[in-house]
């Protein structure tokens, strides 16, 4: 880390619809908390807006806009590649496309057996197979680590 005191903001992209997904997001949050280069991270599961009833028109608008604001504010996006059935989580895919359009570096983590989509692997800056690697990743130098393997 070479004495560099800069710190970065991370946006966590990934589904949290079942216990396995929540556990994976929690492990990522813990890993990022241990990385001294991370000033803060945004995890959408903490920002579900309790002011309005879940799923209401007002709730949807607030959650959507907060998510986009956090994406624009982030220095980097760390995404968990996970599937809902046979498809990449659509919310995560949207967030990655948005981040790419804003030229944010994307780190993709794929722990489960699955084959990623071409659009995801070509948009990423670095690829990992374990969320715990984010505890020691050098977010200041941002070494590239391409995905090598099958894709769809």
C-alpha cells in the first residue's frame, strides 16, 4: 500500500433475495470493512427506505434514485455474479451497465458454479472467485485481473 492514504468508496452490486445471497453479501461487506483502503461501501440491503411501505410507488422511486446516486458517487463497483434461476440477477446487471456507462471500474466476483455472460466479463476490470479477496485487494493501484474461462 506504499504509504498512500487515499481511500475509496465502493458500491456493492448483487442480489440479496435469499439466505445464501445475503450471507455472500455479508461476507463481502465484512471483507471490505477489513480493507484499510476502503473509506465506505454502499450496500443496497441497508437502504430499503422504511419511510414508505415496501413496494409502494414512493418506496420504489426513493430506493431507485438512492441506488443511482450511490453508483454515481462510488469510485468502484464490486459485484457478485449470482443467478436467479437461469439468469443473472437483473438488478445487478442494470447496476453494472450503469456503472460501465459512468466509466466506473468493475470488479466481478463469481463464487458459484456458473458461466458468465460476455457483456459482464468484457466490462470488468478485475475478476475474483472469492469475496474474501476484497479484504486485501489494492483499490488504489487497481491491478487488472481479466476473466479467463467459458462464457455465454
